[in-house]
């Protein structure tokens, strides 16, 4: 009886003072309307940036270092669905406001190999794409697949990285990309070789590739090259 009374009282308290929603990144501080707390937003050092990779325009949200790097690792290796939801939400909001992306028709998440997908249980790029779509209505193409296991890009030279992902993607039948602007989605862009390999495939099918990434590293940085599609 006492427990029932306590539950009833708690329900009443929540009605009068609803629990404060917590930050989608740290899960500790009250969140702002954008979905994260002030501290996380400051630590991420968000700066929306566009750059050309192999002649295609790619956008990213924050540098892959410090807190941003920790977040990406937690999202990938600790099943950080809430982090993917929040970063996807940020990317969707940014994409929606970016005039250069207004022509985008389809989101194409970078696929994982079946082996890595089984090990990890989810593809972070696909999660990001689904959450981008939550705020920016675009079709998601799940027809891009890996045709073979590729080595981790970590520790490979730039030439080896390029060779490692060359021809590693294929498109399952049923998706028409002709004259469609296809926005490749991934968590991090490092050397850009994974992006370029998938971009080439999209071009082969008559599409126009562009890219969107949560985080970026400088192409010359070797210390951070562990990120790309581990
Ligand atoms: Zn936070």
C-alpha cells in the first residue's frame, strides 16, 4: 500500500514538475532544445565546414579530436544509439539549412562489411542517415553494399588505403540513381578514400555524389587515421 502511495505521489510530481530531459551526448546535464547540453556543445567545437574531396563537395560538423573523437568511439564501440540519434539530428538540421545541399535527393550511408556488421550489431552510418531523415525528409538508399572484407584503414599508407577500398562497393538492383544527387553519409572522413570509392560507384550508376560527415580529420594527419570505417 505504501509503495502504491509512493508511486502515485511520484506520478503526481512528474505531472507538476516533469523530469528535465537530459543531454543526448553525455546523458547527465539538462539538454537545450537542440538535444544536447551547453557543455557538450562547447566541447565539440562545432564548425560546419565544406571541402572538396576528389571534386565532390563534402560537409562535416566538428573536428575529430578530443571530445568529438571520444563521442564517435562511444557511438561505435559502446552501442551509442542516443549519440547517433543526437548527431544525426544535428546533421539533419545543418543539412536543411545548407543551400549547397538543397539539391540532394537520396542519402547513401557507407555500408559495413557483413563481418563487421555482425560483430558490431549496427552500422553507425545507417543510424546517422535514419536520424538525419528524421528532420530532413530525404530517401535513404540501403542498396550500397561491400563486396568484400576490407582491412582496417588504420596504419595503412595513403596509397594502401586507396587500394584497400578500391572496387569494394556494389549497388544491389532496384535503385535508380540516374541524375540523382546522392549524399554519402558516414561518421568520420579522414583520407577520403572510402568516400571516393563509393562516390565512383554512384557516378558509374549515373548519380551525382556529395558527402556529409559528423567529424573530420585533416588529410595529412596520421595520428587520427584510425577512424575510417574500422
Ligand atoms: Zn552533455
